[in-house]
C-alpha cells in the first residue's frame, strides 16, 4: 500500500505546491489504515468527510 508521502507527491504534480502542503491531509486520510488495511479505507474516509 502506498505511503501518504507518495499520495502527497501525486497531489503536488496535479495541483502544484509542495509536499508539506498536502502531507497533513494525506496523513489524515491514511489514519484509517489502522482499521481497514485495504485501499477502500481512503474512499470511506473521503466519503464521510465530504458529505454535505
């Protein structure tokens, strides 16, 4: 599974900025790895926190 640093690098390539700008966000989304060890943990957390 990819480390949150690699996700932050991807965000930098897509949106600009620095890794330090995105790392706290990706660390937050990756905290759910402690509960669910597959790739869906990020999707679930994103869905919960972006629901209007």
